[in-house]
C-alpha cells in the first residue's frame, strides 16, 4: 500500500505545475503540493474529488508518462520507481503496467481516503490519509 500511495501522490503532483521532475519524490509531498494537486484533480471545482475525477486524473497522468504511446508503463518510463514498487502495481508480472493495473492500484486509495463513505474525497480526507501512511 505504501508504494501505491507514493505513486498516487507523485501522479497527482506530476500533473500539477509544482512537480514534474520525477514520478516519485524522495520526500513526502508538502501540504501545499497536495492542495495544488487536489485542486487540479477537482475538475468541477466543487471542493470534492469524486471517483470519476480521480480516475480521469490518473488516466491523464498515465498518458503523460507513456512516452512511447503503447498503452503501458515500463520501468524505463518510470526511472525513479524502484523495481519493488513497480512490481507491486504490475499484478500480472509481465514487466509493464497497464492502465487497468494502474487504476486498480489507485482506486483503493480513493476508497480508503473517503472515510465518511459518501463517494467523494475531500482535501481533509486526503490529508488525513497521507498523514496516516
């Protein structure tokens, strides 16, 4: 779960203007970085990220890192991800991460962070989730 959490945070941050250097940050994201990423994912600006916004944001990010446009992410496309973290997401062990594997790994974070189970994630829920990891 730790690798999944780190990949999600990096994914959110990578799409924000604040963070683009690598897929995984050595340090945890700051609250300001998380806020910027959350706001970017909150497409309709209602203060919540629903599951559609969450998945859509990840799909966009996936395409950003899929530099050869083959529909998969490889270790070469994610050079800052350890092999262990990569393997955690590569469920079928074929050496590449499909969009389905990526979404499957991240959707757990959405539901884990939605502590009141109302179908949307607030920034406060995301922050509490991050702080618990």
